């Protein structure tokens, strides 16, 4: 019996030691995204990009095995907090990543701060997110980055009267504020501001109000995934035939859904940080490889996921495999690299992304609709964080 007990205890200790060694040799990344529900297209874009990056670069870096643990929020932001807490407490992840919408990213921020775990925002675009925890870093974009630039462009291109239609949550407020402030400063007139519900919106009555105001253009922000519905109802209401232009950040002409929008969307002008049509050798390869692997065209959310994985890998190289929050976030600050979208960097002070913003117009190329870039604004920081 003594021999058996000694054997059993020894085996248990060996098992614990082996488990500890495995834990030390593995860096776990919790990927908290929507694979079902209204934001599923965004989640699938991010997941496909993460898979592609790991296929290209392997699952080992700095002597550590990378394990991605996927959790589906079902497009319910409140689920993000619960799932992230489980990942941090039970799975001992070093990074929680993803977060298509701002409410999800903000809900996880206190957990990130308390546990000193990196929260990597690959999608949500409200400016204030990175200020809610010293361990938050972003590889997507902010709405002010694009809204200021499209406002300047509109004022300089004979658009004098605008109606704004934005989704009624934080990113919509961000987009609307920075567009209106800049457009008015440039001499433009905003004749009406309209807020649409975030969940299951019917844009038709709002578009009718906009048409009645007879603007030169509608400035629109809707989250990725709702642009097709907006453009369909814009066409059905005859706003395209009335000569009312569509302008805004690039979410409304999301590359993922653009092919389904029809020719009425041709001519829509947006400002954004990525287009599947971006003319670089790296992007052409990225689009080809992504499309082959995933079966659909990459959009701007995909590069947030792809570059997010690059940031994790390169940070681990700098830390020599150390994956605690303080080591990782210090390594991520100031990092620069070439992305499929162009040159990007992480602002060492704000932990937000600095990147080119492109003016794009929807055109038909080889029988398909694309956001074709026609002007580049280099190294754009988030205007909301630039000290006056």
C-alpha cells in the first residue's frame, strides 16, 4: 500500500509539473468575437485572418507555442465580459483579443486593468477605448481618423449641405461629432442629424427624412455588416437618382458585402484605412491567400485581426517569450511594420494605431465592385488624442 501511495503521489506531482511546463511553454490568446448573430460577418473575417497569419508564420514564436481559444459572443456585447473573465481566470490567457463593437471592448477594460492582461482591440473604433485600461492596444482604427478627412474632402468638393445618419451608440457619436465639427469649420452646413437604432435598424424612414431635406450628400456611419441594408434602402428610396451622394467612413461600403450592393453604390466616397483594392504587392498576396483560404474577400476588419497577431508575435520576440501584461504592452508600444493596408505603428503614448487613411470611390473593375483609392493621407493619428 505504501508503495502504491508513493507511486500515486509521485505520478500526480509529475503530472502537475508537466502541466506547469506546458503552461509556461504555451502563450494563450483568447479570441472573443461574434461567429453568430448580426456581427457574424465581422467575426468570421477576424477569425479567417488570425488563421491565415498562423498558417503563414507557424504556431511557435520565441520558444512558445501559440494557442488561440475562440469564444463566440453571439453578437451580444454583454457576453464579451463573461467570456473574457472565464478566459483570464480559468484558461490563464495572456491576451484577450477581438471585440467588434465598442460596448464589448469597454466591458472588458476593467478586467484587463485588474488582471494586467493585454486587451487587443482588433475591430471596435470608438476613440476613448484605449484610455480605459493601460493594457489596451488597438490594431483597427478610430472613427475620428476617417471622419475628419472625409469632412475636409466634402467641403473642398462642392458638398455644401449634408444630412448625417449614424447608428445610435458610441462609434456613431464619435463619427458624427468629428465630421460635423470639421465640416462646419470648413464652411459646410449640416441640415439634419439622424440617429438610427443599432439593433435591427430600418433605415427607410430616416432616408425619407434625409431626402426631404434635399442635401448634397448623406454622411453615414453604420457598423460593418449593416452597409448592405442601408445601400439597398437608399436605392429603393431613389436617393441615388435624386443625386444625393453617400459619404462617410468606410464601414458602409465594407469590402465583404460590397459585391452584393449593386451598381447604385458606384460613386460612393468614403475615407478608410484599408481597401481590398489597395495597390501593394503585400496586399495583392494577402487578398489572394485570404480569399483562397476563407472563400470570401477580406475587409478592413480582417487586417485588424491579421495585424493583431503580428503584434503579438513580434512583442513575444522582443520579450524573449515573456507573456505577462507589463512585458507585452511595453514591447508593443512604438512598434512599426508594413501591413497589407500600408505602413502602421502603435503610438507609444496612447497605444492606438497610427496609419494611412485613404479616400476611396466605389468603382467597377473587371466586373466587380471595389473601393478604389484616389488620395492618401499619411501617418494619421487619432485626432481625439492629439494634444492641443
